[in-house]
C-alpha cells in the first residue's frame, strides 16, 4: 500500500488545527469578550494544549505497534511528525503558563516549580523531550547510531508517564480524562513489554527502512 502524496500535508495541517483554535479563542475571549474557553480562559488554554501534547505522545507511541500489526512500514514517518507536535504543544502549554499566567515573572515561575510538585513533574517531562526533538532527524540517527539513538529516544516513555502524572495531579475533581489517558498509555507501554518478553531468544525480524524500536 502506498499512501497518497497529499497525506503528509493533510496530517500536518490537521495537527495545527488545535493550535490555531486555541490562539483564536484566546484572542476572541480577551478582546471581544467571548467565552470559547470558559470563565478562566488561561487555565482552560493550558489544559487544552497540555492534553494535545499527551494526545500526540500517545499517537507517537502508537506508530510502532501500528507498523508491526498492520505491516504498513510507511506509517513510521509519522512517528517523528507526531513526536515533534507533542513537543510543540508541550512548549505552547508552557508558553501560555509563562506569558499569560505568571506574566513572565520568573521568580513566580521558579517558586511554582520548587513548591508545586505537579509543575516540577511537568517541567521534567518537557525537559526530557528536548533531546528527543533535537535528535529527531536522520542526520542525528547516523551520528548516534541506531543503538544509541534508540536508547536515547526511550526517554519518550518517561516523558509520557510524567506528563500523565502532571495532568492527573493538576485535575482536582474529575479524573475521567486522566484515567482514559492512563489506560491508553498503559496499553501502549504494556504492548512493548509483552513484545519484548515474547521476542527474547528469537532472531530479530527485518525492520522496514529507518524503523527504530521506540
């Protein structure tokens, strides 16, 4: 199966839709008095972008199982796309907090990171994503070699778990959505544990070109 040539552009455009929406909603709520983001638009925008970061992390982790189960190697190109969008939305999440919430008062940011555990965990999750975003190119795969590149990019598991914990701790009452994210991540990580345990002692299968094991 060969995907249509326009599919990458469509995926990219669709991945930007949440960003365009939240920027337009913030502008409308602030300057036109609308309530697209509710009575507390800053907090809602933070949650909105944070959830999209988690969604793209889940999509990133779903690519390898999809390639193995569906035997469609062309899907692997979208792991990098989804991973970079996860990083993009996590950075947008941080930017909304830094610019609109604490208004670039760095002392308040440092105090929040030091005193509020869930913010410390969220910052750690984002920090772990930085080397993954930087080394996501084919050039870095060649420089590091597949083994070291794969080892580094397993940090995505820790980032996903920490991001989920950050979200869970930030929700005060209704934990339905964090629980659903938890179920999705548990399934995706559990599949990897199962696959690793069942493949021990077997000869490794030939992977599609440029497919890694993350």
